[in-house]
């Protein structure tokens, strides 16, 4: 899909910069992932069961914005955003000009929560996988992504970069939920392998809320070194400090990248905010890379 085709799709938006923040100094490029916990508006959507979820309070949005401003990431994979309208409102009201390039595709969630990508750098194309059908672990029944696996292709200076983001099935639901989550992980792996095989050497990251820990069956789909695996940006953090969901005291948010990007990786981290400064039940995570020169976004 080319840029001209995307511009006419309602879920894609690119706002004009207003005092846009520059890319990070010293040629460092930061990717972040953030589940912003029910970034909902006050409009009842008849297509979704959103009436039981209250709109995000202004103070909570202010805290989300402060977290994003402090992280100073160049591109952010977001989870739990209701629609493009509330995303636009949030960014334009609380972070004017910081992320002029934004994309959200309406996914499969019954409440209407979606995944999105916001960026300082141009988003050239977008691929949704919400309509993919794939087998559950029993090999008989089929399912789909509970939200989506969204791929956004960016132009970062001289370098193309693909950002995958997803939000797997929640743990509530017992074994059935576990099976869906594992199927989502396996389908994500299959899709990445297939799509990136067409672009050898393409830099990419895989981000999102996978609702399971790195040592789980879901985590090992991506991290098992005896099979195909990705590098974990948070691997250097001690287990007792690697908490991305403070309420359950678990590490369920991911930032992954292929091993050929290890030489460019400069470290990953979890944004540790006091409880009273959080706008979400998740903590923002980030990974830094040094790709080379010409990483400053073009002036528009």
C-alpha cells in the first residue's frame, strides 16, 4: 500500500507539525511501547461494547502525555486506544507537534480497543492482519487476532524500519484464553518470518502487550534460542526489576528485534514512575538504536 492510498483511509492521520520536537541527539533512535489503558472517548459506538468503559479523564491523559514527553521516543507502539479520533485529540491537545505521523486500524476487540503507531518520522505504508485466520493449538479450530497485528513501515532518515505492534488475548478465560494467546504468538512469528524474508536486512521491531511473561509458552515463541528467536530489549534488566505491569507485578510488555540489529542496539529500559504520576496500569518500555547519520526528521 503506498502513501497516496493510505491518506484517504479514515484510520490514518498525519497532522502538521506545531513546534515539533527534534529527534534524539547523538544519532540515537528510540522505540517505545506503551499500553495506555483504555484511552476512550465519551461517544457511544454502536459497533462496540464501549458503553461500560468511561472516557479517559483529562488528568490521566495529562499523565500519559508527561510519560511520553519524558521518554522522548521517536516512534511509539500504543495499545488500548479506542479510535483515531481520541488518539488525534490526545496528541493534538496534550503533545502538539510531537508525533505528526499517526496510524490506527480498527481491529477485532469487542470493546473497541485498538493498537496504533505514532511517529516523528514518515509512515510510508501500513499492513493490518486483523482478518488473518489461523489454527488454535489443537489444530482443529481457527481464530483471529483479538485486536490486530499492525505493521507500520517508516522512513527513518536513510533507513526503512518496520514496527509491528499487537495486544494479545488477556489471561482471563483460563485454558481457552491461553490457547488463543499462544496461537496469536505463533501467527505473529509466522507473519514476521514471511514478510521480512521478502526484505532481507530490513530493520524491524516487534512491540506490544503480549499478556504473558518471557518464560511462558507465549514468550518462548519469540525468545527460545533453539528455534527462531528475537533479541529482547529488556533482557539486561534483573527479573525482580523487570516489571511492566505493576498491579500484577508481571513483565508482559515486549520490545524485540532481530539479532542482526544487536550491533546497533544501545540499551533498553522501563520507565519507572511513581504511582501518583501514572496514567496507565502499564509502564512504558523503550529501546535505543544507533543506525547512523541522517536520523533527524525532515522539516515539513
